[in-house]
C-alpha cells in the first residue's frame, strides 16, 4: 500500500470546506446530511480512539486551556 503524506493543514482545510458546504443555503438537506454524517463518523472514530490512547504530562492542563479558549470564543460570538 502506498501512503500519500497528508498534512495537518490539508485535513483542516477539508473539514472546514465540508462545514462550509453543509452550511451553504445552496445545498439541499439530502446532500448536506450525507456530508454531516461523514463528520459524525470522524467524530465517533476520534472519540473512541482518544479513550485508548495514553495520557501525557501536561495533557489535562492543555485540555483545560482549550476549554477556556472555546468558552471565550463562544462568548465573543454571542455579543
């Protein structure tokens, strides 16, 4: 099997482009729902995988910082 290198920016770009397509008023619910299901599948895969991975020093602190940043982001968008 030949593995093509996919960069983190490529992964992020693809996910963000899917989010834009799902949110587009020009797409119908049928096609958008199929795209959203793929994102759910990715989420379920990541959630299940994260439970099996080892924990690292500083991980809890980093996760807490991310939660705080997300909260601030949500608060700033609601204004």
